[in-house]
C-alpha cells in the first residue's frame, strides 16, 4: 500500500507512533557475547581475535560451549588499553 505522501491521503497515525519500541523487561544482561562486545566497542571480530591471540583481549568466561565477557572484564580491559596508550606516549 502506498504511503500517504504519495496518495495525498492523511495517514491514520504518524510513523513515530507506529514504531514504538517495547519496554525493557527485567535487568539488562551483565554479559557480552563476542559479537555484542565488538559492536559495543566498535571493533571487528577479526581484530578481537587478533587481540586475543596477542594476549591483549579481555578475560573471557565460558559457559558450556559459549564464550562471554562480563561488563566488569570489559571495563577492566578498557582501563588497561587506556593505560597502555598513555604509557606509550
């Protein structure tokens, strides 16, 4: 169906109202998957694995076959990377 701007008809409700996000239920997760960690820190997964091979990645937690990174571990990793940058200057 064509949009109201195309047909000249007034829409029944605005697009902003129609795309309302559902409320968050319960506490947010306290873990990152590798993919969500990379998205949150704006790095590629390939770079993450390169850092891990060099021993400069965050501490990982394994639950069964899955690998997670806690928020605390991510914060510690960021602080370590920041300190390494300051020391290199």
